C-alpha cells in the first residue's frame, strides 16, 4: 500500500553553514510529493556552533519541522536512534545534513518502495565525489571485513541513507542495546530489503564529522557488536601457537638427549617469547574489549538525553 505520511530524520552536529540549505531542499522535495502529511525531524547532537539556534528559528516558522536537542554530543548513531524513536510517519528516510546524499532522490526511493513491496530501500553509492582514495579504500575493505566476520550480511558501499517502513521502525524500538551500529541492525532485522543506486555528492559546506579516530571507533564497534568470530580466531591462533610450541619443545628435547649439539642462541629464544607474548596480549586485549562492551550494556544507561523537544 502507498504510505500516506513520511518522516525525514536528519542528525546534525555543527552544521550551521549548511543547515538552512538542507531544510529548504528537503522541504521543496516534500512539497512536491503526493503525501497526506510529512515531518522533518532534526536532531541537534550537542552542536557547539549556531546549529540549534538556526533550527529553532526554522521550527518557529514551520510547524512540520520537529526538533530534538540533546543535552550534549552523544554521537551520530544515538541521534539517528532518537529520530526513529520519535518518527510518526508510515515510512521514514534517514539522511545526513551535509547534503552529500541528495534529498531530491526521495521520490525515486518511494517509487522503489512501492513497486518492490519492500520494507527497506537502502542507498548504494555508485560514486563518492569529494572523498579521498584513503576513505574509499578503507570503507570498501571495512564492509568486506565485517561481512566476513559477521553472521549478518551488510551491503557494500552503503551508509545510513535509507528508507524504512513502520514494521522496521517498530522492531527497531524493541532493541535495547547501546552503541548501535544502525545499518547493521536494520540488515539484521530483516524483511524485504532492496538496493537503490545513486551518485554521492561532495559536502555542501563545512567539514566531515568523521575523522580517522571516529571512523576507527565506529568500525570497531560495528565488528564487535555484530560478530563473535574475532574470539574464535583468537582460539584458533591459540591452538596453533600451542601446537607450534609443543613441536619446538620436542625439537629442543630431541637435540638435548639424542645429539651432541647444544641448544644455543638467546636471540632466537627471546624472539619466540616475544612473539607468543604478543599474541597473548593481543588476544587478551580483544577479550577485554568484548568485556568492556558488556560493561557498557549492563550499566543500562540511556543512549542519549534530550534537553528539549520542539513541535512534538
């Protein structure tokens, strides 16, 4: 059935240079779409510039603009989560505020949703303008790695830009874990999901909010929260090293009891000790990271704290 209402979810962090342009482009698209109602949900993720003030002014003039203001910066994924939790539409479209993902694609995504009778239309990047070779290569191999490690398949070259329907939103609300990896969770939820291919633009203004440090943390969270294979790999490495150590011990004992050659060479011994100690520390560090995630979950703290809501 054709949906009658649409929620557009837009997380924002320090986007004062582009936020008014984002609003105008999204509004222009929604005005042309054949829908009974629509809403634009901006989530201000603790911006330190004038983003919140600009959004507040927009919400005064347009009652269809709803604003969630966090008490501080909680991160992109909690901001998207808050948008899904508060969306009232039959369907929702998640899009970043930097306009790399064009709002003008909304009608085409809706058309695919209706024609394919699906629950999710996820946007796949054919090209990525304005991004360096390092970002493109790391993104490509991150998805390959996480698909190898994870029990849930996540489409390559995708982000959070996607259309989801009420079935997916309702199931998403039931998930209580923190540190969500949303594109992975939506894939895990299931239902029929179809790709939508598009060309990604450069940022309209401002700087990326995902420097290398945040990208690495995001990638590690995605892997650890969606896979137990790293632990299995550690067990496999441990078994291999144990077998290797036993063979080496047998070799040393054979040389000691059955040959006249003395076992010499502190250097080789030291190298072996350092090698196996490094593997042990690496394995312990990986296990500790899983334990740290468990620690975060059992505290059961909220993913985000809302300081203010407008037009809800």
